[in-house]
């Protein structure tokens, strides 16, 4: 691929036909290579801290610069799982919630089985693990066991880029102002993450997120409920 | 691979690492190549008829030999979708429920999107479409919209062979003796199919299915409910 200035570069990631898995061909850190976060005074007392997908050493720096938030969540990816494993494990010790996709947690735990992989992570710090599975939905592993939300059935997926961040925004946004990380609250948070992720992929970039209303979010939460709940009927002989 | 008699043969299918997708390398029909079903008199008045995965022309022969059952369901696979498409579409016109996996319905409808693919199938006969997605669960498309059941979270999957047939057995077995194909009944049927499929993969062949009890099935149905239901909490400001 050619840039306007004629210098060639490679995609950092691409999606295959099914849009569930981004394949990394090459990672160039660019400005992040020598980046050190400066945290303004106003940001040093967050209720919720989300450590986005970046070098775990920088995630640790941010953690050191803020007062212990009520909730710390983090994301990561293959590049750091391979290259900065030690720092990443240090981060995990200080995190309440890990949000990753299924390929990432398998790689992190070195185990293809999600149930075992989630337990492996939970034993290393984050008591709650959220696994995002693209069109196959998301799973929450916590003291209450496992909770699943399916992928929202969309007829058109324009652009999966940013779906994971929108998911994190919906998930953590729901937790803001709520009390403890109790399972029934976390379940609602997972549904809200799924709703926001599903809106994000309906248009390019942040297009759809800019226009979505609270009423549309609430409707889609009810849609998720309608798509997953069933009455226990009397078993017949 | 060598057989005991020294004649070489190839696997009809194999599973990759994730055990969700069987890859067909070669299909040899063997005794099915010249098979024509004979239906004994006692079997000509079934309440439920399941047309297993076989040449659609034979599925049509069976349909012609029985009195119209209350429910007709069928399965199929890539080999027939490619090679006997016309007969398969004739079968679909006479079927109430199609049970297939996600790759099969995408191939059948020529559409990677499950929602659109299910609608394509429903317009061609089967009012209810069940899509099996291996560890990602199953989906039911009917007049009520879509209903999802996640894959049961197992720590060990010994052998996915036969999971689809166990699923069909659980699904249709649940419908036996029940009334209409109403959505609340079909949802329970989908859960029962998922339960039986999940038991099937816990051991080789039919090992686990031979020992499973009704109480264990009922418990796993409740487990599915616990893993998917959530309370709608008041949205906060």
C-alpha cells in the first residue's frame, strides 16, 4: 500500500471475510514508541480507570500516577502478550476487570479452552474477565460463574474497527455511579457493552455512536433480553 | 492413512484446532451410493420425521413413503448443497424445520450474513431454522425473531463427532408430545438440543449419552438459564 508521500507501509491489522478476527501483519508503534503519559491533576482521582491497549509498562505508569480508583479495567493485545508478558502480568495483579477478545485470552493463558483460560487469568488478579467474541457475542467470568451475551444479529456490518473500544465504553459507562461489582450489575454492564459495540459497527468510525440515543440503547438492551430469555416449561414424560 | 486390509483411504472430514468446523477432504458415499430407503409399515405414520443428512433425493423418497407427519425436520451438508441443490430446494419446500451449521447455511444461501441467510431459507419452506455454531452455541430463527443459546462452557471436549445429531435428538425429542411449534416451546427445544449436544462431546462416540440421566439434563437446562438471563436494572442518569 502506498501513502500519499510515496513511502510504503503495511497494515497493522486486517479482517478476514467473517470480520471476527483481525490479523496482525506488522505493528509499528509510531509516536507510542517513546511515549510517556502525563496525567493532568484533574484526572488523578478517577472513579473508574480504563487502561486502554498500550504497552503494559505505560499502563503501570498510569496506575502509579493516580489514586487507586474504585474500578480498574484493562485491555491488551497479541503484541504485548508476546513482547511484554512480564509487565502485563504485573498490570493484571492490579486490575479488577480484564477485557480481551477470545484469541487474546487463549494466547495469554496458553490454553485454547476459554473456561480454563479465564480461570488462569482470574487467578492472576482480575476477578472479572470479559471475553469479546465478535459476532459470537461476549462472556463474563466472575464469582457467579459465566454469563453469555450473543452477538447482536445485524444484517450489515460496515466496520468492526473500534467495536472493542465502544464495548469497553458501554461496559464501564454502565458501571459508573453503580455500587459494587455484583454479578447482576456486571451482567447489565456486559449487555450495555454489547449494545454499544453493535451500534459502533453499523457505520464507519464513530458515525453511529454520535447519533445513537439513550432510548435506542434501552430498546436494544430489551432486544437482547428477548433474544436470550426462555421460560422453563414443565418437562413432559 | 492405511486400513488393515492395506487399501488406502482418506478421512471424510477432520476438525481443526478449535473443533468447531469439520473440513471435508473427500466424500465417499460407500453403501449410500446405491441406497434406496425401505420404510417398514410401522414407521409410515411418524409424528415427527427427521430427514438425516443424506442425498436429498433419498430424503424426498422417504417423504413420499410416509403419511405427512406433524413435524418434518431435516439436516444437510456441503456435499449436497453443492451437488444436489435442486433436489435439496425441493426438500426444503416440504420441511418445517431446517437444522444446519453456520457454514452450511452460509453456503446454501450464498450469503455470509446469518440473519439474511436464515431469511433466505425461511422464504423457501422451513418456517423455523436452527443454526448450530459449535462452541458458539445455536440460534433459532422463527416468527418470533431470533433466539440464541450459547455453547455450554466445557473444560474438555473429547470428540465433537455426533454433536449435531445429538443436538437434533434433543431438539426433536423435546418437541415430541408437545403441541404446536410455538416460540416458547421451540426455545426450550433449542436449549434441550444444546444440552444433549454438550453431553455428547464429553466422551467418545455415544458414551456419555448412554449414561446421562433426566435429572442431569434438567440441571443443565437450568444452568443454561442461569448463564443467559439478566434482570433489567433501572438505568441510572
